[in-house]
C-alpha cells in the first residue's frame, strides 16, 4: 500500500502546502473551536493523504485505551491542563523539541504555545479558556438586578428571576455530560474558590472531603433548584443552547462559547447577553473558576508519521487561522486581538482565578468526584457522604497509580 501511495499523483490543497502521502488520525473533544481546527486539518487531504479527525465527548476514555496499547490508532490528540498530566506521568507522550526546532520558522511557533515538563516540550497549546458568568442584560435591567459578585448574590438573582415568564428556568450550568467530568469541574471551581484543595500536596491524601468541599457541593445543590429538572443530564453544549434559545437567564459557560450568543443563525438572544467573571464563593475572594489551556499532543506509540502529524497540527493553528477566526477563542498567538468575548476570561485571571492543577492527583480526584457527587445532587445521600465516597475512590485509584 505504501508503494502504491508513493506513486499516486499528489493533489493536496494549495493552501495547505503538505504534499506527503499517508494517513493521519486525530482524536479530540467536541466543541466549536476544535471543529474549526479539524476543518483546517481536513483541507490538507488529497488523493494521497487521508486526514480523519474524530470529535467526541468520550475522547478521554478512547485516548486512555489508545495511548496504552502497543500501537495507537490515533496519531495525535487534543488535551488540556488536566488530561495531559496522567499521559505525561505514564511516559506516553512524544517529546516534540526536535519538531519544534525544525518547523519553528515555517509555522511561526511561539514560546507561549509550548507546554513543557522540565525541558521536554510535550504539547502545542492553541487557546486559553476559563468558565465565567453569562447573563441576559435585558432581564437584569427589567428586574433591576446587578451582576452578582458572589454565589449568594447569584442565588438571590435566581430567586427574583424565578417569576420571569419569558424563560423556563433562571440558571443553567453543566451538571451532566459524559463520565461526570463536567459536574466534577463545577465542584472544583467552587471548592478552590472556597479555600479548599483537591489533595494534600505533602501526602497526596484527598482533601476535598472537607468543610470547604461540603459547602461547595451544597451550593451546587441550591443552584440546582433554579435549573432544569434534568440538569444532571445536560452538558456544556446543552446549557449553551438553553441560553441561546432564551430558556435560561444566567449560565456558567466556557469563554470560547461567548461569541455564539451573537450568532444569529443559532441564537435568539443576539446582543442581549453580556459576560462577567464567575461569582466568588466568599466576599472579596477569587472568581469560582480556573484558567485552562487546550492543545495537541502526539503519542509515543503512534503507528503513523509524527513529522506529518506535527505539520498538520501546526497548519491548523497557524497565524492565518487566528486572524480569520479571531473572535472564536482566546488564541495563544501574538497576532490575536482581544475582543469583548474574551474580556471576562482575562478579567478572571486578573482577579486571581487559579490555573487548573496540572498533576496526576488532580485528575484522579476529578474522576472520583465525577463518579460520586451526582448522588447528592440527585437527593440520594448527603453532601458529606458523597464526598466520603469520592475520597475512597480517590485513595484506591491513587494507590494503583503509586501516588499513595
């Protein structure tokens, strides 16, 4: 097959500049920016080159299986702060230093794009992100509401908006989704903003089953009273659609979803949604959110060509893509021009929102929380019991990983 492909005529896109023969398979999460980058990669397809990008909300589970196999069916994958740590700790990521040096000038690779563990470049980051507060300006003006600075004020605003007949529910947040990741993420936001931590850095023992953790989870329970009855089944895209279709008045969503509020082809609330940092858990505290990056990695066990895979990644994240899609994300390139859609993300960082912890313990804690805290939100047990169950799961997984 390789011999046949080698003699086929090359008809790669003139815009792409990649004329190699072969096949590249990329695995990613599913959201708008990753779909945009997938399309950029696909434009390099030709009679000789096949490019397949799988966008799926089950990417984490598929990546774990693929990167642990003797040979990965995926040549690259999109990752973020939390998901890269276990891959790196297991030695599953290819060192990208030589490829960065080789193609730095051609693709204008900038230092802020390089995610390093020690001296090793392990990922190419393309965007920064954080969750923040989305709200309907028209309804806030109608009811005389100020932008909530704390979750206590958010709950008070939700109580007022409960009587608003034009909406179905006052508030929306992602308490559902695949594998409990999103509901755990909401908990982590509130826990860290409440002065808690996921684990003891000295011992790696779980620390989220604390009073700060109980308060964070009980706050989520209070919020659920103002949300859709099937909130435990709704992911970020569902909540985005709720706000776009005028079903809710307030939501906590990712910054990269902000420009979608003004997309007239899918939103009925164009020019009616504004953005602010997430409320704090305590007066004067940091916003209840964490700062993230998204990027691409290449596994050590890929069965394809790492050079070709790297060039496809860099083609998709080149400066021209940022310029064409400036409003789509807070891009990690120097030619990005900040817009109103990124202002709340920047304001969150300036207000001391922490980065999401980049260590294996945090990922294990996140998974254990996702498997357990919905029991409290569904009314099956107390907040303290759900967190005790999560702590037990964490200990078991951390022991298996050699961290305890």
